[in-house]
C-alpha cells in the first residue's frame, strides 16, 4: 500500500512538472513571437527613415512623345499608393552600396484582406537607367505602373490602410501644404508622410504608426550647378 501511494504521488508530481514545462514553453514562445514582431516593426520604421534620409536629387531621360524626343525630368514619383525615388540606402547593401531606385507600392493583402506595403530595388546608374521606368505617349513623361515579383520585399503587412502624402513649402506667410500627389518637377518635397495603421489593433505589441520624414536635400534636380 505504501509503495502504491508513493508511486501515485510521484506520478502526480511528474504530471505537474510536465504541465508547468508546457505552460512555460508556451509563454516563452509567445514572448519570442511578440519580441520578433516588435523588432520587425521597429526595423521597418528605421529602414524607411534611412531610405528617405538618403534620397538623391537625380534626373531621368524619358521619351516625351511619339516623335522620339527625350524629356529630362526629376526622377521622383509621388502618389497616394505608389512612390519612386533614388536613395543612397538600400535593404541589400545598407548605406554602403550604390544608388538604388526604390519603388514603394501599396497593394491588397492576402485574400484581399487589408493592404500591405512592398518595395522593389533596382540599381541606378544614370538618367537612362531611370528613363526605363517612364511610359511614352504624351506631351509629358509619365511613370509606368509598379510591378511586384519574387524579388519584392514586404515591409508591412496586415494593414488597415497605407498611403503617402508630400509636403510642399510655400512662400511666407503661407503655411506648408500636404499633397496626396506630387506634381512639381523642379524640386523634391520637403517631407514625406506615410500614414498606416494595423488591421487588428493590439495595445500589447508595437504597431505600425504614421511616419513623417523630412527631406533634407535642397539641391534642385533640374538645375545645373557650377563646381
């Protein structure tokens, strides 16, 4: 009888230890997943800030119409759901690589639930390289639609919304104006804002937030400077 009681107590103790281990491992897995999610969100915000901070005032040689003439424009596309620019910072090489054409696109999420923000990277080697992203056929050069593929990188997913806006400085006493579409071809916006929010808010985790990033470049892409 004493032996049976001892075996029963040992079995109950073993079960309690196993349950405790499972609860501990489950809690540790959840904490690791939340930590990785927080790191991912913080990393995306840091990447976006560095890419915008590294924006370069470059030009593109685009076909302006059917006559075969070349139109040189400032290479910057700013729309509510798409943005193109050239930056000295890239995901693949950081700040140590060559200038890179960055294409940002807001597209539907998986099963058309929510939206996601993706980016493409292309090497920039001059105005002719940038001109490949222009579409001829009118008096003014326009940009081709941004295409996604296997090389596209998802910066943020499961978003309720995501859109870009661009700040235009105006002569005093007028206040700066935020525009959903950037139409100025002579200069870059003074700041870029990315408004986004998670599809399912979670106060216990770090969530994507709206970012406002100043553009410190004051050089005009279309102006010739003497050196």
